[in-house]
C-alpha cells in the first residue's frame, strides 16, 4: 500500500512523520485536565507570532530616524559630502522601493546616507539664510503632528480617487522639477536662485511659493498613505519585516517634506 503522502519533503522529515508510538498517543482520548490546560494557555500575541505590530514598527521608525540624525550631523560637519550623498540616497531609495522583500540593512544604510544629504543641504541653506533650519524643522514637525492627529481622529483618510490625483500631481511636479533643473544648468533662467520658482507670477507672489505650498500638501497626503499602509499591515497580520518598509516610507516622506519646506522658506526670504 502506497504512503498517504508521497512528497519527499514531508516523508523524509521527522517533523512531518509519525511513528507507531506517536500515533497511538494522538489517538487516545484527552482527559479533562489536559483539555483545561489547553484552553488555559495564553494565545500567541502578534509580536510572538512574527507579525507586524504598531509598537514594533514605531521602534523601527525611531531607530531609522536616529541613524538619519547621526548622518545629518556628519553631513553638517562635512558639507562636501552633499552631492555624493544625494546620488547615493537616490540609488538606495530606488533599490529599497522596488525590492520585493524589505532589507533592514539596506534601509538603515539609506537612513545614514540620506541623513548626510539632509545635513549638508541644511548647512548650505543655513549659511545663506541664518535660522532657516530651525524654521524648517518646526514647520515639518507641525505638518507631521497635524496630519497624524487628523488621521488618528478619522477626519482624514486615504481614498482611491485622492490617491490617483496624488500620483498624477506628483508625476507632474517631478516633470516640472526636471525641466527647472535643466533650464538652470543651461543658464536659461539667468541669475534666479531657484530658477522658475523665483519668477513672479503676479507682483509680490513667486511661482515657487504657490508650488511649494501645493507640494507640502502633497507630502502631507503622502504621510496619510504611509499611516494607512501601517494600519493595513497590522490589521492584515503582515510579516514583522515589513515594519522596516514602513520606516523607510516614513523617512522618504519626511525628508521630502523637510526639503520642500526648507526651499519654500528660502524663497520667502530670498
């Protein structure tokens, strides 16, 4: 008579086979004491089961931002690392974005490199506009706090239609940014510090201010998407490793938000 399971991965492993003694133990009746003990055992928590939790994800986010801050200190002290860190951060960001399985090592390396970029950029802006880093940090923290409070209270949620508009608007902004950088590199915008952004669309109002406010709103909605992804991951019992992916997403959005607010304030003070 053929074996019930012919898969060698099961039949050759002691974990998936039963000998006669074990089979007889499984077939015997369960006593009341044994049944009571089984029901009295504590259920496995999401953390012990290797699933994503809010607490564990928050720890991963804190660790990631801690490393980012250390990198920012290095970038502030050695601003010459700004360009290499910008290129490295872009490459690592793309790798982490399109990687199917999150990598804790790559995400933490990204945090360090992106921190160097943020520190170098901050030092550059601070040397031109004293006090701007504090203003941008305060503005970034305010946007994050308000967005988190609105999300937690249920007053703002991600929706399919809003996300579609967000994607189109973000793509349009990316195209504008590339065109603006190209015009600046070829000298088409003259001595304007921020290219097309420094142009006045009406007396006293620069294009960069209007675009900057709009992009800050885009970054705020990106935070909503990040919070919603974490909530969905926890509710669906995603693997614990995806907490690192959540930390990566939050980092990308916060850095984007900070850079946009930094530039917006600089255009105001230009």
